[in-house]
C-alpha cells in the first residue's frame, strides 16, 4: 500500500514537472520571439531615422513625390527614436501603447507611399509590420 502511494506520488511529481518544464520552454520561445521581432523593428526604424537625419533633402523630395508634407522629416525621425526608447525602456504601459500605435501608422503609411511610388520599398514595410505585430502581441505576454 505504501509502495503504491510513493509510486503514485512520483508519477504525479513527474507529470507536474513535465508541465512546468513545458510552460518554461514555451515562455522562453515567446521571449526569444519578442526580442527578435523587436530587434528587427528597431533595425528598420533606426535605419529609416538615420536616413531622415543624414539626407533630409532627399527624403523631403521623396515625401513630396508621394504628396506627404516635407516638414515631417525631422519630427518623424525623432518620433521613431523616442518610440524605440519607449518600447525598449518599458517605462509606462500607456506610453508603450502610443509608441506601438505610432509605429503602426508609420509603417502603414510607408507601405502606401512605397506602393504609390512603385519603388520596391514595400518589402521593408511588410517586414516592419510583421515585426511590429509580433513584438506587440508577444510583448503583452512577455513584458506586461
């Protein structure tokens, strides 16, 4: 009788350990996915922000060719950098939500502009959009 009890206790402990290990493994995959997607989003946003700051005349000309106001070049570059600081810093939940919302509108409008211009740049907009969505939804679970 006592032997059966210990056997049952060991089986239950193994099942419980297996479930805990599986949950820990799943959480690690989610963390890796979040950080990888956020890193891709960061790389794209930093690349575009540095382009805006290093050659504002060329970017302003491109903005005007797709009927966007050219005065948005500098504020948009600064907003991208501040948005990345808000996401990586995780200071405030509402600030992080606003940063993700700003990136959503930025990526959506960038996709539209590249489609109108037919310059082939929409691929980066699609990659940024996918990275944004993955980062946003996994970030809610990994870093609430």
